C-alpha cells in the first residue's frame, strides 16, 4: 500500500433518536493501512457512529461510501460480508457456544454442507496462537475471563480478514502485556492494508498506535488531526470543549466557610472499580467530579447512592455513618441521583410526565398510601411551571419529550422529595443548549437554597461555573482537589491529563 | 463446566435406568424389549413433537400451538382420506406445506413485531384447535389399505418387541435433527439465538431467517406427529393432543434443556419422553395406582429439574457479574 486509498467515507451522517440528536452531520475518512483513533467523551456519539457505520443502526440521513460506492448496510451481516467487522465495547459473543464456534460463527469450514468440527478447532487454535492464547477451544466461552473473551472477540474480527476493522474500547479489560500483544496484531494488519478504527479513552494508547485522530463532541465532529501533529493538551481541549464559556462566565457560588460537612467519603473503594476516594461535601455546596470517561466519576456516584456495595471505607452523612444496601436506603437518608444513562436508568419511557415526577414521592410514602390523582396533578403542574418543562400536558409519555425536558422531569422527581444531597451524573449530556443553561441556573438556585450537590460533568467550564470545589479523578482514583483560584478549566484539564 | 453442561442429561439417564431397573426387579416382563419398543411406538408422536419443541426452546422461544396442530393435521388427514377419498400420501403432501406456512406466519409475527413467542403461539393454538373443530366435531375414522399396510410394516425384535413405521419415522427424524443441530450452520444459529439474540445479530446471524425456520420446523414436526398419531388411532379427532404441548415442554426440561434457551440436547429430550413413558409403564404394571400418579411424579420431577436449572444458571450468573464489574 504505497498511496493510501480511501476505504470508507462518511459524509454528513446524522442519527436521531426520540428526544436526542445522537449524531449531527458527522464526517469520517478512513484510509487503507491506517489506525484511526475515534475519540470523544461519554455520549459524544462514538458508539452510535460505529453502529451506523457497521449496519447495526440505520442512519437518519447522510451518505456512507465504501470503496467509493455509496452504500448503507442493512445489517451487521451485510457489513461483514462487505468486509467491515466490528468488535464492540461489551464483549458481544455467545457465552453458551464454544470458543471455536464463536470464532467461526457463520463462517464455519464445511464439507457437503456439514460443519467440520475438527478442522474448525484446528483453525481456531492457530488463530489464537497469534494472540499467544493457548486454550481449549472446545470449552464454552463463558468459562474464560473477560480479557480472554475480549481477545477472542478481536481474533474473530481478524479472522474475517476484513478491509475495515472497528475496535470499540478493545483494551478496557486487558492488562498492559495483552494490550501490547493487541497492538502488535494491529500493526501487522495495518501493514496488510487493513483500515482500523480504534476507540479508546486511554490517551497514552492513542499516541502509541494511531496515525490519525477524529474527535467527536456532543454528536458532532470537532476535527480530524494527524496524531503526530496534535499535542495531548489540545486533544483534551478538543474532547472537552470550551464553548460553554459565554453561558457560564459568572463566578462560582460562594459557600459560607463555616458550613457543616454533610457528606464525607472516607477512603471508599468498590471491588473492581474505584479505590481510595475521599471527599467532603458541605451543606449547600456544589462539588464537581471531573475526569475522563472510565476515571470513576459515575462509580463514585453509584457508591454514594447505594447501587454498588463498598468494599472498603465508609460514608458519613449528616454526621452519621451510612450503611447502604440498596438505593432505597439512600433515598430514605435524603440522597437522590439523576443517573447518566437517562434513557435506561432515569426515565420510565411509556409512563406519563406526571407519573415519572411522582415516582420518588410515592416510593417514599410506600405502597399503601397512594397519592391522590388530584394531588399528583397539582404536583406535576407545579413543576412543569417551575422548571418550564415544554409540554402540552402532564399526561404525555415522557419518551416523547426532548432530552432536556426529560432531564427536567427527572430533576422534578427528586425535588418533590426535597433531598439533602442531590447527585447529578452528567446532567447536561445530550441536551440542547437552551435547556442546558436553564439546568445550570437551576443547580445554582438549589445550592443557594441550601441543598448540597455532587455533580459530574465532562464540560469543565460548566463545573467551574457552579462548583465550590472540583475533585479530579483519574484511573478510578482521586488525583487532586481544586478550589478557589486554582479551580479553572485549564488547571483541571492539566490534572486530568497528567498521567 | 463441561460436566455441568451435561449434568441434567446424566441425571435423566440415571433416573431412567434406575426406574427401569426397579420395574424389572419388581415385575416379570418389565425389563424386556417388548416394553422398550412399546415405549417408542406408544410415544412416537410425543417424541416427534418434542424434537421440534427442543429446537424452539434452545432458541429461547416456546411453541404452545403444537398440540392443536397435531389435532388439526390428524382431522385434516382423516377427512381428506375418508371423505374425499384422497390417497394418504397425497393428503400428507398437502398438510405438511400448510403446516410450514402456519409456522412461518408465527415466526414472522414473532420476529417482525418483536412479539413474545408465548402469546403468538397461544394465538396459533386457538386458531388451529378452532379450525380442527370446525372441520369436524366428531372423530373421523380412517379406512384405507395404506393404513393397514403401515400398521403391518416393521420388524420384530426378540422377546416380543416390534419396531413399526412410527418408531422408524421417529428415528430417522431424530438423526436428521441431531445432524441439523450439531453439523449445520442453522443449528449453531439456533444455539446462538438462545445464548443472546442481540450478540447473535451483531455477529451476523440471519436472525429473521433462523427464527422463521425454527417455527416452520416445529409446526411441520407437529403436523408429522399428527399424522403418526393417526397411524396409532386410525382416526382423526379435533380434541386429540390437548395439553400435549405441555407434555413436550416437560420432556424438554426434564431432558436438561434450559428454558431460558442457549443450552440443551435433542437426545436429552428423548430421554425425558422415555422417562415419562417408563413412569407410566411402571404405574400400569403396578396396577394399584391411578394413572394420574404419572402426572404427580412428572410434576415433582419438573420441580426438581427447574431448581437444578436455577442452581446451574446461578453459576453462569456469577461469571456474568464478574464480567460486568470488570467492565464498569
């Protein structure tokens, strides 16, 4: 491959879900024999883009050119047939089938229409040796560790002898020697002219292996760069963005210095995720959690809300030690959480706005004390008015609202029970700019009313605008704490990037 | 892990041998080829239906319509032969493609509209049973030289055993289904769908084609079972096979197939049907127990096996949990 040729080109691709614009006019160019890193924060649209590219999702508009021809793949099978194979973020293999069956599913060696099991097993063994895996290929996949399964998934992609290989977070569950092995195989494939799309949130790895970088943010393309020309700091800037500056230039909310601490995390750890995180949230204070995807932001929120059990450390709340077995315990104590995954963990799609709002209040009252419909209607009307939720009436199913309005409904759900601590995990993700500003203003006014907040956000300017203090996480550990004059977006960025 | 996969199968086989041994020890003539061959010929229709049910359940679905399809195909066959004077083979040649269409319709509904197989095949059950009753409310007797020939076809085994047409048809179908499940891509796809249909789709499995084919096969096998049932009764009756879909499901589960799909063996289902048959034979030999004791014992067995399934799948759940924490 002397002159790199354009293998896959995406032009102005859009993908809309009800209430969310997941992709907005995204372009992507993919050349033969290159490793192309696709970067962006959580929710930037990377996974959606991959799914559109590989036929798992239909695009809403735009064009996809494969080898110069305009095409769009109806299914992953069609894309695979054409030579685009994908290793998805979560291991998408079949735990009940054998390793060999997983590797060759749909491509089994056959004679007279019958699968040749022995030949298939031999080929599987040989293929895995490239990854220095010497395992029993007849055993069910479920028997092996996630790392091995991930390598098997990659081996499957390689076995398809694809023209385009898409690796979505392939290294998340691999240790460093396994990562190096994977990179060796990727280099081999690159030499053979395969175009590789590499998605990761490990920036070190990006610079180790990639030739070209495309950055996405909020479903749009920020830019395409040559890896050699893009310093790390500019890359992070591109990923996190600065566009909110004009909205949130006001100074941080000043908290009275004497405020009592409400939440104290004392060196908490969760098995298999965060470790050694300590922080304090004072009464009426907003504390920001900053860090890249996978840094442990969400995991801290989940631990405080009682979703994941602590393996170490303790949570003190209002001076007492909390023992959380489940989120219901946290709610009882006065802790609320707006989750990052609004669609799957926040809203209950087919239920109406009113029903979504009253969920937490009803849960607190218990089964037997049903909230009268009239009171529910008053409550819904109150919050629709107060939070300016754009809807004709309270009985519309919440899934028909835009992302920003959905978020307001979730906020109303928690405001209805007036929690002492409100945890907001990426409250402005996937929300249009107008609703964005309103939610930020709401956060500020809640603080002034004395509610404590713990907020994660990838938008650093946004954090700086309302937080009294920002805690920076990296590799699932706390790195530093910034407040006062040192709490600026560049400082936070630096703390995130230093590795 | 390997042994865990086969564990329910071994337990069923061991129970079968144990019960057979006890029967042979208690009663003269129990442990004989005559009893064994009767097990097959008396249960041939159930065995055939259960083959299809195994496929459906491994793929993660269920087919409640098979009992009614047995009745419909039996009534249709006997009417065509007795009232319209069709040759039996010609009647079968009409019935089987119609059954395939019926299965395809259910498969399409399940796949295209993402409907629960339970409710779609329940609708299919009412439809087929209703059609059968509309065709004839009375039992329709079959008098045809072909049926006499079928009844005489076969060979004797030592000790009073007899391998007849029904048993032979079943054995041929069993071999075909085993080859299909373990030596064809389609078979792997069936397991793949039951393992995780989303992953299967992302891996390029033709989900639509496979789903439809699974229900076509199940309906065709049920129609064949209905035909074999007419060999046994020399008649077609609209109320035949009521509840047989449940017997088939019970046999599949007792044979070690996971109700959640993805894991199981056709041969286990055969053992499941035989175990149910041996229980019945034992009760007949005993003479003092009501035949309903068969149901009681099968009920208890089912309880035992679903608890066993749960315990086994909990191990798998642990692996998945480990997986998701490592991912988070």
